[in-house]
């Protein structure tokens, strides 16, 4: 048996962001933490489920909080988000926002 074989399913994908490795599984958790912080909601207020609705479902989420969330995401991941990239679909759910961040990371 080849001892250097690794099962690709068992190995989560890692990206390097600002010199740190970022596990894809951690991106959703980080997005939720950014949301909680920007919206000022307690732990557990935003379910760790990709289908958790955001825009229109969380009273604290307004245009100013969207700007704060985007600034935090840019800072956390070292990315730039252009105005043209943002629409209501990006902020529809936890999953849609997570997918957006993942797409920006390449």
C-alpha cells in the first residue's frame, strides 16, 4: 500500500488568506460570527444552517448593517467587494453569503 495516499474526501480544502489557512468548513462559522457582531445579536440568534434567512428575516439587518458586514468580511478575508457584486440574493441566507465569500476567495 502506498503510504502517501490521502483520501481527498477526508481532507478539507484549505486556502491561504492573509497568511493563514482557512478551512472551507470554517467560513460559514466566521460569516455567522461577523453577522452576530455587526447585528449585535446574541450567540444562537443566527442558526448555523445554510438555509437560515437573513435579509427581511432579521430586524437588525438594514443597509447600515450590510455595509458593516461587508467591511468586516473584507477585513477578515483580505478581499475587496465591489458595489456591483452585491444584491439582495447575496444576503438572502447564511448559505448565500457564505457562497459569496467562498467565491471571492477563489
